[in-house]
C-alpha cells in the first residue's frame, strides 16, 4: 500500500462507459477518494459500494470525487453501477497494472486488496486505509475525509 505523502501514480483507465479516464482528470475539480475493490457483485464489494453511494451527496458537498477500481471490464462495471444506482465512476483494470502501481495486488498476485486513498489535487496521497475484511473502516475513512473537506 502506498503511504501518505507519496505521489499517486498517474494512470489512464477505461470507465464503465468505455471512456478513458486519467487520474489528472479525476483530480481536476479537487481531491479524490480512490478505492480499490476485488470484484463487482460480491457481497463485501456491493456493501462497500452501496455505503459510498448512500453518502455520495455529502462527499460531493465536501468537494470530493469518488472512483472505484477493480479488474472487471466495462460491461460488468456498467451492470454493477446500474443495478445498485452508483453515482460515481468505476474504472477497469483487467491487467491489474494500476492495481500493482498502487501496491494493492492481493497476496501472491491473487485478487485485490481493499484499499482506499484520499488523493489531493496535486497528486499527493493525503491518507489511506487498508481493511480487507472490516469494510466499515472504509466508510469511517470517507466520513473523516468529508468532515475535513467541510472544515
């Protein structure tokens, strides 16, 4: 996992609509909550995405954006987003290139670690949390970022 103070690696990935999205474009309007998750439609990932969805208006009001990254393709992401009415971007990393750059590849290269980063407009990582099983820690992390954003 990358640490606070490190520069976030830039990237270009396809989103759920098959459009190219770069880190710099996501940071154009302010700080970004970038979260990595193992797979669409799994119970834990669905719970995490829906928790973020449920506080998305507060996230936006604090001037933050959200993007999720996992190895699935655009079609899977589009179905996941539509089924759960997710109001944020889902990015496709089927080759796990960005997943590896952000040091969130699973043990022995299997799966993806559940990690959330708060990235500032200049690209510095302001904070990060890894909690593979304690999904509620990611919601707490985002709640903290929202409170700081409103301060």
